């Protein structure tokens, strides 16, 4: 039981430490109050909007951004 609690506490602390360095998604109001620094475009196949937001978050982290805001999503269908 002690090992289980130790592992749980370790996982929670690791998750908290990881989220400190991750870029945070802004609300529309927060985004409107800031001047955009850069715009990025992500292309890929996403099953849900949450998957696309996760991809943008990873890219923002890679670029060193403190926050991000998703402006638009669009669907591209290739005709066969």
C-alpha cells in the first residue's frame, strides 16, 4: 500500500511539474487582449478537436510559446 501511494504521489508531482512548462490555451477574451507573436499552421489527420488542440499545444511548447489560441480549423478532402 505504501508503494502504491508513493507511485501515485510521484505521478501527480510529475504531472504538475510537466504542466508548468506547457503552453496554455487562451480563452477568446485573453487572446483578444494580446498581440499575436507568431502564427503556426498544423496539418494532419485528427479524429477530434481535442487531438488538434493537443498537436498545437505540442508545437507551441516546441516553439517556446507560453500560450496559444486556436483561431480556425478546416477540413481538406482530397478527391480521388
